[in-house]
């Protein structure tokens, strides 16, 4: 009889748990280590706001939500897509529903019940959980942890997360460790994060905490629609999150806001009718411009001498940004292990070591795409490890 193969998974987030699930279901001995006292901490943080598991979008549009390479994501979603996630949750006894936005949630809107049942399944499949294990050194066949334990394995899967939410264990400390091994790691950067604006101090008390609803935000020709929230340091919200990758590439990041996307300039001017003065005041009534939009327009572009001038600015209000919010405040991170360093998610410089989840250089918007990406890459990394062991 062939000896039982051992697979070591390091990292207890969604990607690591999924990799352990696939590996242990094949009959391998699986050890899962995490530097915290329990697994799934970032998963539970996401669950506080409802746990957006995936999105119901059709495949063609779904795959375009991920940064390149598209061919990889097509293959990853072939192996584990949004419908697979919904069925996987159902097999764990967790019913889901699709909201009008297309986002898919557990009916309970909580992450803890799903995580609890997931861990129960992994324990039933023989997964050996070892907590308080922070990775210190790594080679092709073994990992040394700060507590002094050295674990040898036939294959190792790294799922150590990106650099956001460091309090959950996703702290990016692994970057230097891999770089010492000659592995290229793209710098970790804030993704799905707010952006800072140099608001005048006198304006902050008037605009802080105010929403700008139904706005189209454009950066370098790329559009995103939704709602922005004005904060004392800048802007938060889905549209600005979606444009993060574009903004990071701009030497002087700025956005253009269409504050009335459902109207043309001509239609806005026509709605002013006979107004000859106080155009911004009239726009609050006739165009239903909210207070925060009026305050920003008045400060940055006013006064306005005609309805046509105001309409032109409303349709393309230019707002300079300074920088993204710090990484430890971001929902997720960009950057990570470069695709050139990988072959079938195996590190070329460390044969037998595979990576999954946010450790890899990819990003996606919120809305279920992040978790789906982690589950899909965890699936592929485990399958790649198993394929190598069987060969």
C-alpha cells in the first residue's frame, strides 16, 4: 500500500479552509496551521455585515470583475463558480438568497453558523487544526514555526491572506519571508478602500457623513455607479472602491462626478426655465441636488453665471484626490505573489509549495467576488497539489 500523503495548509481563512477541505476529501493527511487562536477571523468580520458569499452574475460578466490574467479566472471559475458556492453552502445546511443587487447571502445574514459547520466538516474529514502557529521559515518540504515546531509535508499550501485587516491575522508578514527565497512579490496596496481628499477645514463640519446618491464616478475613462459617502478625510463607497486600480495608476489621481446621470446637460438647462440668478439655489429645487453636492459645487466651482455653466459642471465635477486610505483600513489588498513566480499556483522557486487566496497578485470589487475568488483559488491550489503528488 502507498503511504498516506501529508499536506500542510498554512492559513485559516476561506482559501486555506477550502484547500484543506479538498485535500482532506481525497484521503490525504491534512494539517492546518494558523497564527491566531482560531480560524476564519476575517470571514467572521465580513459576516458582521451579512456575509456576501458570492454574486449571481452570469459567467461572462463575472470573470471580468477580476484583474488579469483572465484565462486563469476562467479556469478557476470552471472549477468552482458562484453556483458551486451556493450548492456548497446548501450542503453545509446553510440556505442562501439572492438580493435585488445580485449579491448572494446566507438567509441568516450571519457568518458564524456557516463557519461552525464548515469546521465540523473538516474535523470529520480528519483535518488536524494547530493554532498559534506563526510561520518563520519555509522550504520545499517543511515549515518552521515561531513556537519551535517544524512540520514536514509532501506538499504545502500557503493561504496567508493579503495585508488588510491585520488584527485578523492577514498582516502581510509573509512578504519578506518569500522575498528572501527569491520570489517576486508585488507591493501590497489598499484595494476596496476609501480615497483621501484635501477638504478645506471650514467645509468638513458641513459635509462629513453626508451621502452623494445615484452618482456616476469616472477615472481615466472608466466608470462606476452607485453611492458615495463623504468623510472628514475623503470619499468612501462602492464606486470609489471599484476604481481603486485605475486611481493607483494615475500620477495625479482625480475623479469626475456626474451628479445627475439620468439627465443630459440640455435637459437640466431646460428644467431651469426662466431662472436668471441664484442658479445653485434653484438647482436644489429644480434638479433635486442634495445639500452636500451644492456645497461642493459652490466651493470648488462657483459662482455660476448661467444655468448652462452649472449644468456642465454638474455633469462632470472634477475632484482631485491625494492617496488611498492606509492598507490596514482597506477591505482587501492588491499586489502579492506575481503570476510570473507561479506555475499552476505552485511557486517555481519552491517546488511543492502552492499559494491561494489574497496572497496572489489579484483584486476584485466587493459584492461577493472577493470571497468567490478565495474559494476558487483554494480549490485550484489543493487540486494542483494533489495532481503533483499523484504524479
